C-alpha cells in the first residue's frame, strides 16, 4: 500500500504544492475575518474533500494517468483504497496544519481550545466523510466533467429548493421541514455534549461511511474502461 | 508448455463497435504481430488482455492464468507499451524509474540505465521535454527492464525513426532468444511484421480474419491476377477482396492450391502477396473500378 500512496503523492506533487498554498491562505482568511470555530470546521469539512477528490482527478484526467496506473501490477481495489487513504492522509495533514497555525497565530483562545477537543476532530471526520462519499464515488466513475455537472446540478437543485421553500409561508411546507432538519442535524452534532457514547457514535458513523465509500467507489471503478 | 496467451470467444461491446467472438493462441517464445485498419479493435484487444477494459464475455488466459482472477500476477510478468505513453509531464525520467521500480519485483536498475544509454534517454530530463518518439523509447525501456515474460505493445514503432525501428525489432528478436519470452505487438507498419513476427493476426471490424504463422500465411495465401472474363459467381467463392479494373482483376486467396485447381486451364497468375497487399485488399473489400 505504501508504494501506492507514494505513487499518488509523486504523481500529484504539483497539486500538493497548490493544496499547501491554499491551506495557508484559508487559515489566514479564517484568522483575519475572525470566523467562529464552528463555521471554520464546517468550511474545512467541505473544502478538503473537494480539493482531495476533485482537483487531483483533474490532473489525472489531463495526463490520463489512470491508463498508466491500471497497467501496473495491481488491481483496481488497491488503486481505489490507495486513493482513499491518500485523500484522508492529506485531509488529516491539513487539519493538523490548521491546528498548528491556530496555535501560533489565533488570538481567540476559545478557538484553539475548541480545536483541541476530540469532538471537533470527530465532527470533521464525519462531515468530511459524508461529503467525500458523494464526491469520491462520483469523480472516480464519471471523471472531472461528471463531478462538475453533478455539483452544478446540486447547486441548481439547492437554489430551486430554497426558492420553493421561501415561496410558501406555510409552516408545514415539506421543503422547509427538510431544510430545517438538515440545519438541526448539523446543529445537533455541533452542540451535543461530548459524551463517550456520542464520540463513539461519531467515530463509528464516519468509519461506516468510509467503508461504504470504498466499496461503492470500487464497484463503480471496476466497471470503468480505460 | 502453456501458451503465453489464449483467448476464447472474447466479446466486448461499445455503442458503435464490438469485438466479436475473438479467439487466438500465442505459444510461448514467439512474436505475434497484430494488424488491421484503424478502429479494427487492436487496442481494445490489448486493453482487454490487461483487464484495463471490461469484457462482455469470453475468456483470456495469460501463462495459463485467468486474467481476471490473477490480474496482479499477470501484469507483473507483462511489459506493456501503450500507443500513447501517459506520464505526468513534470516528472523526470529518473522519477518515473523510481516509481516503476517499486512495482516490479524483478526490476533491474542496471538494465534500465543501459537501455537509457542505448536509446539516448536523458535521466534528468522532464517528460514534457521529450518528443513522442523519445517517450515511446522510455516506455519501451520501462517495459524491458523488469524481466517481463511477455511484451505487450500497442503500436510501439509508431513515431520512431526508421533506424531505431529496426534496432527495436532486432531487440524483440533478442528478447525471444530466451524461449520463455513472448511478444505481441500491434502495428500499421507491415514491413515491421515481415521483419520480426512469427505469427500474424489480422483483425478487422472487431473480428479476426486470420491468425497463423507467417510462414503458413505466405505458403497458403496468394495474390491472384487474371482477366475479368474468368470471374464468375462460382470462382469468386475462392477469392477475397476482389478488385476489378478495365485491365483485369486482383484478389486474395487463403488457399492458392484450391484456386489453382478451380481455375485450371484458365489464364491466371498467383503471386506471393505482401502483408501490404493482404491488408489493403481485405480492408477494401470488393471494388469495381
């Protein structure tokens, strides 16, 4: 597996430099704008999977590297697993970098103390896993153009949902209820006391989502022709 | 001895193209050339052997092993050259070497360095700075440096200068001096096949029209020429790719003795066809000029 992770890192080294630069700008922006920790955590949980799953794929398609990778003595299961592990390694590295950056430059002591809580890490893990589950599977099967179409379609769907939800004043509007349940779900995770049971639930949920991501992505990738 | 490659009733379907019941056999220690017009299915067949493309049905065995269940083992014994070598352009040749060396247990760094010297490959140059021909040379050096038992190459001579092409064909012959080594390569350049191949497989519109030894091909196939007046419905049964002109016809036969008998007493000429003749006449089909 290590040789595969090394291959991923060597093949994507330019992307990694861009990624590192982006992370520096991201944390400077968080610090400069005084973004609350909870908001930063949600941003981070969406930005990192997007970067890891999508931008690396863009390079891959440019150089048609999957053709090369799929001709090496390995199987597609290993290739998918290596990509998933590399993505998580990068995401954790970015998380730790954010933590160090905040320890050095963040003026708000509450921000750092929240950052150091295990609950924050586990919430990041769960939210990122959920977003990665969608992006990773989609990008590995349909490529960059597919994921862009998917994201645009989601955005359009989101706008339509918001418009329809705001058009009706009825409190029982099903779309409003749906949106509120999402917001309440996110709030539930962010506000819940970090009891051991809750932390375990976060960890198990994140693990389950990642296992599903791996299995589903492999199922899709195995059917792709190069 | 197990054949290096055995394909049985292989099928692959795309929206506008299909490989139909492909069957062929390549014994170990020989060179097979795969020819056919553009879009005939050569690249698809090579990708199916490597399981880079999913088949609809059929069976592919490499060294007697199923290519789906023993994918990794088989690939570790194959030296693959893609028609368009894909490498990240900002990597250097030596970085590609470092990457490949970890995937092949029999990787031979000394051999790679020696091939780089022989092929004029600069280790410190980035891929982006290499010409198409040099990228192909890199691909070949990589394929030859892990002691592969089977060289599988898709148009390896395309983009190479004639001098290097000859050197490369000589190298193929050197490779198979070891009886366990086998080569399968696709090409459009029929003279390469005449020079190097032991077996020739012709593929057209997703079907194999023939797959046999080069000697058998030239012993049994013939280029038939004669006057148009002797061509009738019955005689055309023995001929393929008939081309008529005001001066007579030209056609191929897969059995020149049969044609000799069928046209006994008639004024025909049977020549030894070149691979170019075979490819041209088979791909064009019947033409009346």
